[in-house]
């Protein structure tokens, strides 16, 4: 997969072309680049900008498009109207994802887009892009509206959409609960993506966010999944940021663990299944995915809190980490001993009519009776291990589902198993 990044050179490596190349290389994506300007900056101050000659920008673009297949484009620093018009001319008919990162000022205060070029930025670049990712200050400049509350932010998003783009993500808005919110506007809907606030002043997080959105869009993911992924990667880059100079931190990108990433994506899909909140049990839900040949639950990723229902929504309360789930992870561990291909599972509410649906869908179903569990097992707290072992002892094939109907003070439960989290999601959708 190949990406083209268009932007300025940052000698500190914290942002610009240097950061983009480092980011995409981490994800095994080959990066072509077109440099629009050279900046003089470090972690404490911003000095000067030297724009690249228009003829050279044209030549860079021509050399890329005449030789290589490009799967996605990121536009960063464009500096002035002349550069904007050249870029627009070359990209306006491209049928690939284009992410526009409106770089207007550097973290250390330098001007990266001339005030006189803002109207041309709006006129020529916004309509040719798939999505634009301004922070709140950049969104205010583009829309010419100051935000005061959630309603005004939504108005800003709609105004930017009216300038010729379907998708807008306004990033990094702090709410009253000290959470960081990204406001996402698609053609016919809008929604919020929230996260914890990490109070670390940094250089480079905006570029990493835009690159992450493009990363997922190039892989055919929808905008919501791309935004959730971008939020996760950007938060990690801030958490891992380092002090290299005498000023602010520089963000650090690291390739995400594939097991965590796959589970994260499947949880995102689970949370938007219609009426799935009705299937969350009183003890809440966990969703897990294990390494190959897990030795114990520390080799299995789960949600540190739970997947919970809030009114008619499903919310992930906690983060994904190894060893975070005891019960569902133990079920996978026990199943994996006999059927090594089974590495993922989710627990949902037990309903007799759902078991009937499973039978109609030709699911392999297993059952254990918790009332027959030996007292010595109960005292050790090893019910899941005992239950799964008993449920599958006569099975020659791995069951899709194992359930029990509860015991005194114990809620009935259904666990759906699969080879991967996506396999589990496929089975859940078949019975909902």
C-alpha cells in the first residue's frame, strides 16, 4: 500500500513530512512525499519559513503520479494560495481517500498558512477532500464562528460541511468532565468520540491523528472506525511522548498490538449492532482475544472494566489490556486446551428464545449445570473452568455457544466463542 503526504519539512521531526514518513513506515505503508515548504523550528520556538518554488512542487507531483499507484493522500502544510491551487489541480479528480489536515499555526506559534490564503484553502482544498480534521481553533478560523458550547460546535461542523465536504472531524474539544471529545460529522449523522484528557503539551499529535484516519480509510474502513482508531493511536502517541529538547514533548508512534487492535475493532462493531444493549447481562459484558497457545489469562486481552449499557447505548468502560478479564478469559483458556483454534469469546445475557435461534442457525451448542458443581470448586472460585471443561468433555468439534441457567445468586449466562473476534461478531449478528 502506498500513501502520498504533502506538507512542510519540520527539522525537529515532531511533525510535518518527517513525522508522516515515520508514522506510515511503522504501519508498513510506503510513503511518497511532496515538500511544500522548509521550516525553521524546534521544541521551544518557531523561526522562519521558506516556501518551495511552484515549479518544483509541480515537478514533485508530476514525478509521483506519472510513476506510482497511490492509495491515499494526506495534505498538511500548504502555506500560500499559489501552492494550494497547484495541489488542487493535481488532486481534484482523484478517486482515493484524501485527508486534509488544516495546518494553520505550529504548536510553538509559527504561521504555517498565510491569512491571505485561508479563503483559497476553503475554495480549492476542502471540496476535493474526503475528510478534514481541524482542531477547534482551526475549525473556528475556517467557519468564522467562535464556539461557546456543544450547539455552536455542531453549527461550526455544519458550516464547514457546507463548504463542499461530506466529512468533518473537529478534534480535541475539552468538556466539563475534563474529557477530550472529537465531534464527527458525516453526511447524514453526527456523533462524539470521547477519551480521557492527557495533560501533556506535545508536538505532532494533530498530524498523527490525520494520518491514522487515512491509514484506516485506505484499508476500506468506515469513518467511525477510522476515527476511533485515530483517537486510540493519538492518545498512545501522547502517552509515549518524550522530551528531546528544551521545550515541549515530541509524540512517539508505535505500531499497535495486532491482538488488541483486532479486538478493539470488533468491540466497535459490537457496540453499533441494533438493540445490542438489550443483550448486556446484569454482570455486564466482556469480550476477549488470546494469543496463540495461551498459557494463562495474562496471554488474553480483555476490557479492564466492562462493556456496559447506558440507556440505549453500549459503552466500553475501561481499556484493553492483557489479563484484564478473569471469567471470559478463563472460558477461552479452557476451550483452547481442547480446541486450539478457539481464541475469542464474548458473554451475553441468557435467553431461551436466543438458544432456540442458535439451534435454528445450526450452531453447535453446549451446556453445563451450575447446580451440580462440587462445593470444593465453588469455594475455590473456579466455576468457569469446571463448567467449560464439563460442557465440552464429549465434544469432537468446538461449540459455538456454551450456556448455563444459573444457580443460587448466580446469573444465567451465554458465552459465544470463535476463532477471532470477527468470527464472534458474525455469530452474534446471526442471532440478534
